C-alpha cells in the first residue's frame, strides 16, 4: 500500500505496508519501511507543549510534560514487535472466506527498540490502589477525530500495567531516536505482546477505571467474533459478549519467495526460503521455525537469526521480538508449488494450519505461505 499523502484526512487515513521482502531485510525496522495504521489524520504535535494527564481511580492525579516523562522517571528500553491486529487479513479472506477490512498482506508488523518510562512507575506516583480488583487502565488520544469516533482509545487490565515483567512503557524513542509523527510523537503506549490497536499514539490521557475503554475501537472493533457473526447485522449481539483482542497469537510468515514468483533452485536442488516469526503474547522468544514444501508431510528446521550487532542479548531481552529465519529446502521443479512455515515459542505454543475465521479478519495466524510458485 502506498502513501497517498492523505495524512490529514479523516476519510482516507494513512494506511500502508512495505513489501514483505523489504521488511525482513533487517532485524530492526526503520521508520522508512514500517507499516502505518490509522483511523484518522496524523497530528503533528510539539513536545514542548504536549502533556499527559493521569486520572481516574488514583489519589494523586498528574499532568506530566514530555520533559518530565523523560527526566523524572527511570527510562526503560524494550525490544519488541508491534503487529497490527489485521496483519495477514488477505490470507484469511483468500484461504478461508471473505472478511471486512483493509486488505493487509503479511507485512503489517515491525520490530523496534523502544524507550521511555515504565507505566508502572507513573501509576504508582499517581497513587494507584493495587488491592482494588477488576480495574483497567485506559489510554486515550483526543488529538484528532477518527472515522468511527471523536477520539481514539484502548485499554488493558490494570494488572498488566503494574506488572514490571510486562514491560509496558510510554515510549518517547524508537530505535534510539525520537518517535516520528506517524508513530505517535511525542509519546505513545508500548504494550509488548499485545495487538497494535491498544498501543495508543499521541497519548494525552491515562485513566484508571472500573471498566475497559468506552472507545469504539475497544468495544466495537478488533474482536475475534464467533463464526455465526457472518455480517454486520448478525454480529450485533456479539460485540458486548466478545472480549477485546489483547495478546497476539504465535505467527510466522514466508517472505522469500513471495506468492506467484518464479524462482530458481541452487545447483544442489535447494530453494532458499526466508521469513519472520513472532511469539504468542508473553510466551517468547520464538524457539523453532519449521518449513515444508510438501503441504506439511515433512518439515525442515530453519536457522534462526538470534545474534548480530542490532540484536538484544539473551532470551529475556528477545522475549517480545520477532525472529528472522532462513532455510534451504528440497523442492521439485514445476508450477503451482507452495512453501509453508510454522513457528514454536518458549511457552510451548505451536502455530496451527489455520486460525478462526471472523468477520473483521483479525488475528490470522495460520501457517505462513508462499503460494503458486513456479520452480525452475
């Protein structure tokens, strides 16, 4: 999807993704090739005047400037992938059944190094009551009008926000540089292992409350509706019954070769295959990726890229990251060939052949696939 220069349009927000081949060319995703998902215009804010309000069920409401966020709290760095809830929607609609929504390919994901204060530290300063059950922390941006609401928001259970191991931060930096406007400058939420819909950009309010966010995109979108919800009318009774998407599913993608390519084997009859894999929620890192050229009858272990100058060191630091992988597989020459991949993570999760069809086409995590290949 190309940038059509419509950053300031509510009707035509900036939504684009790179080629998947380009995406897997480096472990850290630069802003120049990252995907963009928006429901409204991209605001251009000033760090010198912007602030974040912290309110709701706290004893000491706060209003924090960007300078205070950067200097009054310890800064925490986390390496993690950000995946759009609709990533791989095209595969769901072509492999399973038609769905609603932007026709995302396999590249609505990015892997970055993020830095900023922990949400936990901010909530504790605001005087949160950790003993009160059933609380949520809601994130809001009132900067621009969205397609389906006057503002954008999302929420997670407060327990996640207070859990130091969850590494939730308010990011001021991406890949050692200030956030770019389309990535939420001057501050956004980073929720490792959680679908990108909850990573609110251009953050200006954090509210501790007894219920989840009331925003349209929390209550009426980004939910894996049951199969009976075959259209908007049939979906109506299920919106309030279905939980909002939170943790991402284990996933892998075949990036090289891409669908419909003509490819040549090496002299030894091998085909090089490359891709990425992400772990499920907090169960990372990815521990294994397998590749098959015979529809899953036999599998070959891929080589995992786990080291390099731009890689974090150790499983704990790689917990939330994607893993880039490569394999050389045997494949016979011919047409209409297919290569598939499946991933495994440290929590014991294994990628399934297909995932549940749902009306909005979110959360697809079936086998990675390169389809309709012509092999020479």
